[in-house]
C-alpha cells in the first residue's frame, strides 16, 4: 500500500509569490491534516480536512488556505509569500477524522519550501 | 492548551550505549501519547504510542511508559545502533474545536550514534 505522497519535495519561491502544495493520502484515508515545521517554532498544526470540509484551522494568517477533493487528495496554498514561510510542510492522513476513537495519523515526507 | 516539553539535544552516544530522552507533558485529562522519529530528509514515522496511564509502548527495541504521577513519557533503548540516528519527537493528542484533534509536539531531540 502506498504511503502518503507529497509533491513537490522541494520548492523555491520569491517573496510575494504564491505556492500550492499537494498531498495524496493513503488509499482509503479520508482525513488529511497539514503541519508546518520550522527550526524556531517546531511542528505546528495548520488545518484538517475531512470529506472535503475544513474541520479546523491552526493559528495561521488567512494567507494559508487549503482544500480537499472528492478523492481525498488535498492541496494547501500560501499566498503573498514571506521569508518566514520557509519551512517543511508535512501532510498526515488517517482513515477517520481526528478525534474519532483510536485513529493513527501517517505522515508524508514533506515539501520543503524556501522563500527567497 | 496541552503542551509537551522534551529534553533539548543534541544527544551523541556510542553504539550499544543506553538511551533516554525525557518527555513531560501538561494536559487536562490523560491524552494519548506518542513518540515519532524523523530520519534525515524524511517525514515523521510513528515509533510507539500509549493511550492510558501505565501503558507501555514499544517498538524496534524502544520503550516508553505513560506515567501520570510524573506526567512523563520518557523514551528508552537499551542498546542504540548507528541506524537510530535521527530526530525524535514526543507528542500528544490535543482536542480542539468541533470534536477534532491536533498533535502537539515537543521541539525534538537530535540523536547521533557513533560507531
């Protein structure tokens, strides 16, 4: 069974641009969560999607958005990039929505975004 | 909200040495606890978990016991290998709005094992 696939693995953008990252969950998984990993702030929750609906969002500005498609694939978008958006963005999938009994999240390898 | 405090690294050990990485948590109630591992250039892999007090999670020679008295979940391994070199994250499940949850992570501890 294929794992969580994130594309692209690496991305270089300049300030002010926008970027879209993609996440394909494990087959059969319907929940996708996104996390940002930086040396300073560590791992922080961005948002969770289940059945094409955003269930929750972390403490990030409105420049960070996402969506989920009917096949459970998810994308996240960051507009008007800032230097501080440079990070590893990790996607995690699980069969059920978070908060549902014993439900383990499986992480992808991440997309490393560098903003110049 | 709930939080995790993890010992700062880096930790450098020789092969076959004993490993302990300390993790304590602050939480309302008794959340599920996890250790994740991140190898260079890769994402997070679940190493082990515990869902209630006194549970012991174990995997690949690593162990951690959920201690509610000391609010701790320390990671241990009796004999580390070079291949264990990675960054280790302690985490807990934190309920948020609408019945959903997020994972709250410690800052991570980088382990280097020398031959």
